[in-house]
C-alpha cells in the first residue's frame, strides 16, 4: 500500500500559492515545498493545518494506492 499526498494538486486547483498557504496554515513555505515534492512526510498536525487553510476535508489530501 502506498499513500500519496495531494497537497500540490489541491492547492493548485484552488488557485492558492505556496506563500499564501504558508501564511494561512502557519507551515513554512520551505516545508510545504518539501511535502509537495515528497522529500518530507508531514505530521498529522501539519496536514490538519493545511486542510483547514485550504478549506477541505483532510481526506481530500490523501490518495491510497494498493
């Protein structure tokens, strides 16, 4: 099983920049870039903050592949 993180897809579909998401979520732009490029795995708290900032359910930020 593989869990794909869809932050970049959701962010871009809403027309939100990394800088704006950083301000709204309190997550640094550098950390957001690392998450989007799959360089770092975000904590659940960080994902909750991102979901709230994007005004989506947290489940929209994940895709499970079997």
